[in-house]
């Protein structure tokens, strides 16, 4: 019975993380539009609120996941180790790219009454979308690992393909920049 409760909480955490990721996509799209300074501040404020949702979802994923791992390690150890590597990748990329850049933009906006070119550059650069795309695809790879429970070599291939696909340059800076320029004209 305890295992089923842990599984329920674990899946709930994954669903919550998926919802937070969808909201993050909306925030990034809004930030890339680069409207008024008030709009950017509101989008940054909304983005910061995702930290709490993300934290709760990761706790719901990891705590029950560690319990279930302890119960099932002998049967499924290959995919579990690779999934943990994927989780680390998500955390590192999210912290090193998205969080760092958005904190910098927020700091630059603190004493400004208008959007500076530096803030616009941060918000319209492809790095925020790249970070989110990579984290989303790696998260989907982890879900595939949880469902399929493959052996170690197959698990490594799944994670590697997830990283490769998440790293593909899809869309680009020009599209977000053109949208912002069109709205201004």
C-alpha cells in the first residue's frame, strides 16, 4: 500500500512539473515579445512564481521516487541511474541558463523606466528557449525511461537522443525579434 501511495505522489509530481513547464513556455513566449516594461516585469514575476511550483513538483517526484527506487533497485537499476543523470541535467541547465539570465534581466530592470537594449537582448536571445526546450525533451526522455524501464545501454541511448533532440536549433532569434519589431512599427 505504501508503494502505491508513493507511486501516486510521484506521478502527481510529474504531472505538476509538466503543467509548470507549460506555464514556463507561455512566460518565455511573453518575454520574447518584449512589450512594455510593465509587461516584462509582470512576466518575470509570473516566472518567479514557477519556482515554488517547480520545487513542490520536484519534491513529489524525488522523495517518493527514492523510496520506490529502494524497493525496486535490483530489478530496474539501469534506467533509474540514467534518469537521475537526466534530472541533474535539467537542474543544471535550468539554473545555469534560464535562472541566471532572468535574474540578470530582473536586476537590470530594477531602476529602469524603459527597456534597455541589454534587457531586450537577454529576453529575445535564443538561450531561454534553448534551455526550456532541452529541459522539456530530457523530461520526456525520463518519462520514457519510467514507462519502458529499459536496461542500462538502452537507457543511455534514450537520454542521449533526448539531449540531441532538445539541443536542435528549432525556431530562432529572428522570429521573436521580428515579432517585437512589427509590434513597435
